[in-house]
C-alpha cells in the first residue's frame, strides 16, 4: 500500500496535467553556488569542481535520490582591478531518481562578469542543456489495476535553459535565477502538460572578525515555483580560516538541518548535511542525508576576500 500511495503522489508531482513539476532540491547550495546559478561560472579565481549526492526521506520506499557533478572555471583574460571584464564557463550533469521515475539533465554554462572594482562584481549567466525523463512501469502497482501503466516504460527529451544574475562585494552577495526558460510541452504525458518557469532569489552577508580569520555568514534562499507555496531557506554558517565550516539550516514547510565542510590538502573538501523532516512526512522518516566532495584550486587561506565572492 505504501508503494502504491507513493506512486500516485509521484505521478501528481511529475506527470500530471496540472502544468507543474518538481525540481531537485539540495541543502548544500551554500557550498556550491554554481549548482544554483549559472552566472557564478568562473566567478572565483580558480578551477572549481563538485560532486554531491542526496538521500531524501530515509525510510520511505521509492524516496528521491539525487546527485550531480559540476565544473566551472574562469577564462583567462587580462585582469584589471577596475572596470575589467571576465568570462566563465561551466557544466553540470545531474540525476534524480524517485520511485519509478528518473530524470537526467546536462547543461553547459557561460557567464559574463564585469568588475566595477576589484571586489564589486556583476555577472550575467546562461546555461543550455536538456532533460531526459524516464518512467519504468515494469514493477509498478496502483490501488486500482491500470493496464495503461503496468509493464509500460517511457522516455522523452526536452531542451532547457536557465538565466542567472549575480552581484557580490567584499562582504555580500545577491543572486537570482529564472529556470525552465523553454516552456516545452510534454506531449508524451498530456496535452496540457509543460515545463513552467521557476525562480530563485538568494543573498548573504559575510561578517568577519578576529582579524578576518573567522566569519559568520547568514544567508537566505527563496524558491518560487509557478504553483505551490513559496519556500524560504535560512542558513547561518560559521567559517574558520576557510578550512572548517559548520552551519544550521531552516527550510519552511519541510525541514531543519545542520551541515559542515572540511578542507584538506589545500585543494580538497568534504561536506555532509542532514535534514530533520518537519512536514507530514516526518513521522514516517528519519533524516535526509547529503554528501559532497569538492576540488578547488582556490587557496584555502587566501587573504584576498574578492578571490571567492561566494564566501564558500
């Protein structure tokens, strides 16, 4: 019965005629802003690569499991302290499995960055790619037998694009994105089914103290879907010498959590977070776990605050 109920819920989320869809959600966007906003491609003065995997709603059969691999880097240009122009590139491959459904996406990103000063930056970014949606009905079951679902499988492809804007200074950042710019119709699902634009807005402030060796970084992320409630995500991180970070997270509607990241060997980092489910799913679940591994050529003890304007 549990699997049947979950399957019906998944159908309503992903393939109904309600003109809506569910995008993947991660808790550790504060450790990799590029996973959220293409405008941050190459915003750092280094090569940056990340792998993340999320196990959601542990204890529920068919619960979401999501992961991605991302890479971004700046394109070498003449570095001007004032009124300079830079460019960045990047790419993301992502996989999301939930019950009998799976979604694979890949995209490449380009960003145009303008330095008003060495620290004050404005960037515009665009990523282009595609989604691959899959449904495996070989082991599907419904409360009422439906021969149109049982034993059937389907796969279809749709192009996708994301636009982002980013501004950062010595002690702040602000970003916004428009996702699903290409409003593809899902003809394989229904006449009225299509992708709708999702929006995100986020910002943070870097409060430094103890001779800049430590900092507190409060941040907020707003997820604005085309239908459904606004999600507000509040995060507070403590950072020590850019080597160790620990923080708390509150996400309206569904979770509270904690996370940490540790950098080692100058270029590597590991991170872990868990969410305690506060929604109606809570009584049936334990935690949501998320793991990350990062590689960055940014110096872990950089004294230049403009070298990493995402305060990661």
